[in-house]
């Protein structure tokens, strides 16, 4: 009987797919950043003040915010992979770009699913996304950076945004939308916020939901990225990140909290009847198949960021979509052919080489040489990715190289001394 109960619970958890993964942690990320650096609070407040005042001012010139012109945003996608299962193909990148343009231009076929009560509020945002053709040095690019990393999983701590921590550095945030695609732990995506540091500006997306052919069926239309880019363009979760909160948009009804799954019909909360929650909005947590709209108010809030003084104004002058000045043959990313330490020669007489090329995090760590009785015969501190170790004074026999890092990674390699 107990086995049957356990089996049912296992099936239920497996079917949910993402029960342990939060869709978006942008609000928590911003709180943590502000707690870590309170000086950012003034920048966030200044941006919000600009946004509100600019919307009021420009509503008298409706063409400005209604979108008589299309805003074109250069995009660079940083793909970080540890093994083949983490890698994302160019075709999936194109799927994601197509999904962004589909939803921000309201070209999605499922506009027919927008309830009649909300159709008058549904907007074509007149914002488009295009892979960069010119990098920050005006060299040719296809807008995709693919990079091997020794990091297996990432946290929401921005480490994937720096080469120094085995991620990839952001391109100039004043000219590009940076999207990092990697294996994130416990969350499907998060975004930087207006007023945050430039060197971490952009969105981070789990490789499991990037594009429209990811591994999670409930999030297979690329709308996690649509949602996170909405944050990048200053949108707030539709429930205002608190019970019946304020998302600073006039035409989105208040609602008590986020929506899970794929509801239907009218769901009333926060006295928002008779129309109820706008759970089909891209800034809710609904499954991809049940999201289908931004509102005119959200469109205003996004587009005003491209006005003079707005946080995204400089994007309008980006050279990221220009013809490049320099055409260079890109150096292909060559991941190591192994993902573990190599010891050679084996057997050895006077010296062995420990090859740690795949992961330089071992530099500065201690490696022990241990005999069959478990006694440490020699300890060395690694000072190079290719570490030479003298074993000339060892007796013939079998030995082990042994080491452990604080992150749990271990080395245990056997070698023979002749």
C-alpha cells in the first residue's frame, strides 16, 4: 500500500514537470540587489518617476506611444553549455526571436483566445527583436555567442554574465539586449531591472524553455523569454508582486496573486469583477498556451523607455543592426574532448602530468597523492592547468590522485608508478 502511494506521488510530481521550478524570479532578484546595494534604490525611483511623467506628457501625442514607428532592438544570445544536452541550436535561437516578434507585434494565432471582455485592451506593441549583425567593435556577428563552461548549473546570482566566473561578458547594454541561455537551478528565467548595473543588464533564460522546442511542454512557445523581456522593458508582474498590488499600468485589473496552470472563464479577485483577472497576460505565470496579450497600458510603459531620458533611449542609436565594418572569420568554440581530469603517462616512471584544462577552478587547490593503504605520500598545490608532478622517489605500485573542492567536485584518478 505504501509503495502504491509513493508511486502515485512520484507520477504526480513528474507530470507537473516544473513543480520545483519557479517561472520567474525577477522580483526576488531586484529585492536582493537593492538590499545588497541600497544606492540603486534612487535610480529605480528616478526611472519610475520618469516613466509616469513621460506617459502623462506623451498621451497628448498619441502617435508617440501608440507606435507609429517600429522600435527595432538588436539582440545577442549568449549560450553557455557544459555538455551537449545544455547546448541550444541556432534554429532554436531563431524560434525564440520569432516568438518575441510574434507576441510583441500581436501576430500570434492565439489572439482568438483573448476573451472578448479584454480584446479592446490588447495591443500590438510595435517592438521588434533582431539578432545583431555588428558587435560592439563593429565586427561581423550572427548575434549568437556559444561558449563551453565548466559550470554545470547556475544560480540567480549573475555569475553567468562574466567570463571571469566562466560565463560570458555582456555586450554594451546601451546598444544591445543581452540574453543568457544556460542551465539555471530552480527557476525558468529572470531579468535585470531599470536602474540596475549596466554590466549585468539583460535576461537569463533556462535552456529548457528557450525557443519553441524546449523540453518542458507547458513552456514550449517561447513565452518565458517574452515575459522576461517584458521586465527588461520595465513591466511589473500583473499582480504587482504583492496581494492586490499595483503593476503601474492603468488597464490591467488588480489581482490577488500569480496564476498557475491554464485556467478558463472569469476568475474574480481584489474586487475586479465582472471581468476578473487578466490571467492571459504575458506578465502573469500562466502556461504558455494560455498567454496571448499585452495591453495598451503596458505598451505605453515599454515604449516610453525609448523616449529621450528613458532607460532604453540609447538603443535607438545602436549600430548593432548596421552593416559591420569588419568581416572576420569567427573562431569556433571548441569544448574539451573530456570533462574530467586526465593523468598521463600511465604507467609513469619519474613524472606524471595532471591535465585540468577543462576547469581552471582547480588552480590553487590541494591535490594529494595517496597509496593503497590510504596514506598521503605527497601533497601539492595546483598552480597550472597542466600540472607536472614529480614521482621519481615513489616506490613502484598503484597510487591515487585525490582532491575535493568546496563545491563538491572531486578528483580521484589512479596511476601506476613503474
